[in-house]
C-alpha cells in the first residue's frame, strides 16, 4: 500500500483522495486517538488534551478545517483555531500554547487549487514517519 504521507504531510486536490471529507475526518480522529493513546499511560492531567489548527488563505482550507475539527472533537479532544497563520507560526504557537499537537492546513508552494495537512508534535516539530504511519 502506498504511504499516505509524503515528505511534508498530505497533499492533493480537495474533494479527491486523500483529501476527501471522509479521509479528512478519519485523519482528525486518528490524531485525537494518537494523543489519547499516548496520554493514557500518564496520570489524569489537570488540563484536557488540545490540538491547535492553523490554515493558509486557500479557499478549501475552511472546509478542511471544519471536517478536521469534527473528527478531533468526536474523541473529546479540545480544538483551538489559530485562523490564517504561517506554518512556522503554527509550529511556534503549538509549543508556546502548550498544545498537544498542531495541524496546519496548507499545501505551501503547491498550486492554489491544491491543499494539504501537516501535523506537528507538542514541541512544534513535524511528526516522525513512524508517528505518521500509525
């Protein structure tokens, strides 16, 4: 089976695999599930788990954001919306706001019609290939 994640997240045409609403919802659920599984071994935290989402100005970003929020929220993980922000800005905010994960909706330098999703660890770094493969 082909790898879902490329060298810098998931990219493609919105509405077509891998950026269908169903797949985006599953990605949101998977991100929340990964956090819950990783934190289940720790003592109950005083703060709920939270994921911060940012996006660039592509028109499809709003729809992708809404579907991601639905998937993440279905597992009871809180979502903070950063709005329009640069990828480095989102990485910084993830760490600064002590979010458990960051998600950037952007296809960077790709064509404006395309979009993508990139995940960051709580320290503001891109997830490892092993984490992406989970």
